C-alpha cells in the first residue's frame, strides 16, 4: 500500500536556501574545531528561518555524533512550534513540560525541547538526569533567563540563536556568555532575495517628554499609559490608520493593557473590525481571536507585546507601533510580525508613533551586530536621546487639515527666527507666541462663517500649537513638561480670546 500525499510530504526533506546552508556550514566548522565547552551565538533576522536552520543542525549533529540535543525556549508556544519543525526534519523529539516529572523513556529520543523554567526546576530538584547531551540550542538567546541553565551543560557545545544579539538586560552583556558571534544575512539582503517583504515606513512625531525610564531601561507602562490613552494620541493613531493602513490587516502594539483597550474602543466606535488581546485572555480566547484575525481580510488586532514572539501570521499587511521603546530587540520583533512575504504581498506598512525609527534607524538598515555584541555599552551611549529627536521635529500640516484653511495663504511660522528678532531688538520673548496666536486666530477667522465655527476650526490646530510651544520652550531653555503644558493651555485660551476680538472688530 502506497503512502498518502500527506505522508509523502512528511517524508520529504525540507528544502534549505543558499544562505541557510552557508550559515549551517559555518556553525559546523566551529563545532568541528570546538566540539565541547564552546558557546556560539548566531544572528539571523526575524523571518530568515532560524528554526529551520537549527532543526537541520540538530538532525545533522545527531547523525554525525550520535549525541543528544536539548533545545530551550522561553515560552510554551515556542516549544510546540519547535517540536513540530523538528518532526518535519525527521528528528524524534520529546517536549519536557510541566506534566513531565521523570524521563524514563529518554532512551527513545535523541532530542528534547524544554521551556527554560520547567527544565531548571527539574534539574535543580534532581528530578531529571539528561544523559549523553552534546549540544544545547537556545532560541531567542537574548533573554537572560537561560543563563541559569549553563552550569548544567558545562561540557556541551552551546548554540544561542537570536535576531538581535543584544542582551535584554544591559547589565548582563551577551559577550560574557558567548565566545563568538556569527552574523547571518541582513534584512535588506533577504528583502532583495525575495525572502522578506519590503517595508514602507511612515513616521508621526510624538512628544515623549512625559515618559519615564524604569528599572529595566525601557519606558514604564504607567507613564506610557498616561501619554497614549489621552485623546490627542488616540486621534493621532486613528488618523494614521485611516491615512496609511485603512483596509489592511493590521497589528497594533501598545505598552499597557489600558492603552490597548482604549485603542479597541476608539476603533470600534469608528466602525472598524478590531479585537483586543493581552496575557489575561484564556488559551481558548486567544485561539478564537487569532483565528478571527487570520480569517478576516481587513482585521485589526490591538495587543500588549504578547505577539512579539511565537506568533506567525504572514497575512499581516501593516504594523503600528503605538508605543515608544528603548529596546532594539523589541523594535525588531514588533516590525518583524509584518515582514513575512506572500505572492500577493511584496511589501508591508510600518507606522511609527513612538519616534522609534529616529532612535534606532530604519528597520531594514544594516546593523553592525559585531560591534554591538563586543561593545554594547558604546551602543547604548550612542542612542539618540528623546529630547534631541524632538528638537529635530518639523510639523507639517496634514492635507485634510490644510484644506480646512484653504483661504489662508500663509500657514508657516518660524519660531526660531521670531525668537532671534526678540533678542536682536530687546523685546519680550513672549512676543513670539503672541505673533503665533495672531496668525492662528486669523487663519481660523478667514475660514469660518462665525465665531463659533472659528473656535471649532481652531481645535484642528492643536498639533501645530503643541509643536510651536515646544520650539519656543527650546529657545528659552525651559522645556519641562509642566511648563509646556501650561504654555499650551495659556496659548489656547488666548487664541479663543483673539478669535472673539477679531470677529468683534470686523
């Protein structure tokens, strides 16, 4: 009796691409030179096929050495995905999960897949004794939770695999745990070869002065929630979606559950198909939401970092970063969710609402990973600060708002030039804002029928007002958030008064 098509497919050897074969050969060259007590780190971008590569490494290693392999992951979802891929490479493997207390059948397997915490607990409690282990592979190696297991595998060849060889804890650099880094193909190279979708990047300037840095070196959830749940930011997000992503299958990443729920409500009220997902959802709820997302053409899914790893949905057409991060790894992980290529999807959109592109550079720009691996402190020190990023902002009035002020010929206002005049002629610096208010008032009046219309129209200038006030505060070297907030409120109050005055005079 012949094999069914499904069985034949399972028996077929997975096809490896040229760059994957090349990197596997490099790794085996190190294995031959340092068969044990050597820690090697391998970098390849998200979407490059890291799991495929290390699955082939496991298959070949077992065949040539007759020794066993342990594959470590940091999330339970990754255990299942890794085990499935190993099966496709005809590697018989066993998952060591919380239900596995002993390994009486370990002689039946040459490979074990385990979550780091589970295996650490079993080994510390002397509940397991893994025999004849020659290699340990660590997926998402930039996470520091794996370090605790190194002592159990002192005589093994350890291979760490990651898209970003930069430790999740800046105080624990990866160079302290790995002897060497091998760098795979770049994102740009994989795009050029047709393995990744081409990014189309849109950035929207966001003032991040209110954000605070936490113990982990990234922006705190609390300060992020305060910024991204306010109406201005919700409006900016909705506007960005409607301008750049409307009708596309979209992932929105947030830094906080409340923000994601606010996003859900905002888009729901606007009539868009959207679901919210966070780590409080049950396993079944998560499965149902992801199934809906997969099968809904213009679906929007708003979440809180839960989909940065272990989630693969090639039909994603747009990724919105509705948050700021100081983590280069998280930046690449979030964007990578949209980079899978399909025959009808040669490109995908990136909408950045956290100045992340200005901080880290374009997602597909080449990165000197060797330098980052050797000198992570120098990398952190060279990151552009938020204040410097914001100083380079230039507000450009969106087309739809510009149409509302079509009767006004001049909408530009050079704060720095006006401030220089005050210094030159010895007048009060606040004259700058007074002139700006005068211009905004005239724009509102010129394009309105009455004072009420003008007041409503002036609200469309909020982003321009925020920008001008920030430029002014830089000029006077007094840019604290509280002071800027006060200036903005004072500006808007005076703008309303000036509009009333202009109508009375007319």
